[in-house]
């Protein structure tokens, strides 16, 4: 696994420029994002601080033992297999793969307002999985889900997979089954350029209003050490939650920032880089303070589906990943040589 840029503090990666445009996009996405069955749709800083470089030999897997008590290797997943099991057969019988995605994360999973289609790095990966299982990259139904509903959508059977910049960590591997890692990112602070008093994830956050997405690893990081920042809403997770500091979708934080309702955002730098690309008035502050790996998630116990996804990723790492990175991420996340090497258990 590449350690490169990030300290291993915790294991937890058509432009719309201007304040009004992005806020309007956030509102539009918010109206349609809550578990809506979507029609088929296709179409700042130095590189080291923005994203970690891929490891040499990133396509070669390493076998490791996941230790339940210490959880030293949460990114270790089941070995690849092309075999059909009950989960794969259910998908084939339906004739469609149902995938939970984002539609408001620029360059990852977002709705192109001109075409009305979903695009991005995660969307390309979801299509590659559908093509392998069903022989057709268009045999996929995208269901937009909020950050805090990703696990619930899998548990309830609303989706077969979640491909939505979902960080693999020790807590989540007890709740869902993850593929091997397909991207490395890290938590970082996003704030207005004019906010010179905010220098990163440090004591400069004291007394500041910080926005995070509900159920995100950013929220968990602030729970561990907030540096005196304000990051919890009254009634968090209840019907009385005002969704001001903690919001259903990460892009809502950018809208709050633009409206002056919060002072900064903590999120994956891979997502924050896309938001900074949308709005030149904001920037990443300081450096990433975690190392995180994104994985494709399935319902716990659907081992045949995860093994099949890992089989897809073996090939995907050998060329399609690099093409998707060049198409969607390289401009805003430069300097990444390849995907993380897979770990197997």
C-alpha cells in the first residue's frame, strides 16, 4: 500500500464556476438525491498534498491476515473469482445491476446539467462491473443515495453495490463487504481563500463552524479531535436535526460555505479538489491528516458479488483505471501514478 504523502493517523479519495452556480447545483441535486431511482445515464495545491501516488506494481495483490481485534488491514478483501453465486445469479435474472452512486460530487459522480446524464470516475467503474457481469455497460440502474444512507441502502436491498467514494475502515467492514481499494485519498480542510486564519486541521479551527456529511469519516475525525470547532447540530440524526453543520450530502457543505453559514468544510481531499475546481473562491488548507482508501461496497455476506468485483478490478487496474483517471481526475488531482495495490485475505 502506498504511504507516500499521508501520515497513517487513521484508516478511515461542464464546470460551474462562481458561488451562485454551485449553490444552485447543490439545491437541484438535493431535490432529487434521496434514494431516487434514476434512469440510465452515461455519457489547488501541490500534487503530493492533494492525493497520494499509486504504488509501483499496483496490479499485484498481496495476501495479508485481517486481525479482528486490532483491525490492522481493513482494506484486505476476498480473493477474485469469476464464479457465479446466488448474488450474481440474482443480478443476471433481473438483467440489471443496481448501483448506489452520488450525483453531486464533481468528477466522481455528478449529473451533467447540459446532458442530464451521470458522469464521473465512480460511474465509469460501475459500468465496468455491469459490463463484466451482464455483458453490457448500460445494463445498470443508478440510484442516487445520500452519504448517510449508503449502508442502509445495501442492507435493505435497494442497491446491489455502492460505488460512491466510500472509505474502507474498521467500523464499516463489520457492516458491509468491501472490494479491494480502488483509490487513495485523505481528509483535509476546505475553506475560503480569504480565510487566512484557517491553516488546516489544527488549532486554527477553534470556535469555527465546520460542516461535514452525516455518516462520513470526516465527522468521525472531528469526534476524535475537533480542536474546539463547532461541528454538531442539535438533534443530530433525529427529526429535529437542522442539517446545518452535518448534512446529508457532502456538496451541501459547499453551499453552506458559500452562503456564509459555516466557516470551513472537512472532507476527503479527492472530493474537495473537485469543489475547489468548481469554485475558485475556496481552497484546500494545510495537508491531509488521514490515509483513506475507497472500495466498492456490497451487503455483508454477498461474497460472490465482492469476489466478482475484485475480479473486475484486476483487469481495471491494468488500463481502464488510468484512462478514467485521465478523463475525470488528473486535472484537479495531478501526480497519481496508479491505483492502490490490492490486499487479499
